[in-house]
C-alpha cells in the first residue's frame, strides 16, 4: 500500500491510497531507478506499471502531473507506505494460502461520495498439500489472534472464528468461504495439518 498525489488535488500529504501488487527489479537488495512498481488505482480495473524514479513516479506536491488513471505520483519526501512481506510462522507449520476476493475495487466511504461498505466473496487456495492428509483451514477476524509460532495444535487451540476441515485429494485445494468478507474489515487465513505427522 502506498499514498499518492493526484493532479488537480491539493492535500498536503496525499490524495489517494493504492495497493501495490508487485515490483519488477534486477536486484531485490538494492534500489534501481529502473525498478517498476505494479499497482491498481482502485478506480479502473487495469494494472499500472511505473518506474520508481524521480522522473516518473516520485515527485513533490507541486510537480505532480499525473491523474489517478495514470497512477498518480508518490510523495518524494513523505513515507506512508506499508510493505506486506508475508506471514510470521517461526516454526513453519502453516501451508501457503492465498485469498482472492470478488471485487477489484472498494467503496469510497468518505461522506462526499455517500458509498456504503460491501461484502465480498472469498476464495482461498491452499498449496503444498500431501494427498490423503487431513487439514484445517482457520479463519481469523483479527491479526491479534493469529499465532506466530507453535505447533499445528497451537493453531487449532487459538482464537479463530471459523474452521474448515478437509482431506487433500490433490496438492492444491480451493475453498469458497461461505462467510462474506466486509470491505471495511480484514480476515486472515492459516492452514495446518489436523495432526502432527
């Protein structure tokens, strides 16, 4: 996530928040002005790709010349960005889980827009399963309840909201969660083996 200035808007700090979905780089440990930031602007259903340099993306409030459809501009001297680099699982007991939601955008809850929150469908994909083994997919409504270490049993005894038990008949499992995901909230999924094997 990062904040952006937009042409013809005037907030001192930022005008819009956008989700980054990737970075194309030559060296992940070193800044390169030719690195490319890949993101959505939340108004149009298309990817935006911009070079991460002062000539294209990083500017001051006065020098921003990009509309939202062009991806706006990242404030050069202000850093409100957030990087999500993965989950914390110190003992490596959880399996890779990916959540896809039914909406690519979200309502603008600012009073000037008068839009209401929505509920989204969630599709969870679990990978690296062992065929024939029983697994439990856990859903949490707060990151505060998600364990960051421990055994599968520690996860199963944690404060999850919902659980879904399944037997793997393939190395990948796709689950359509019947419980909706509010656009104003967040959910967290972890998948563990039902028993220590």
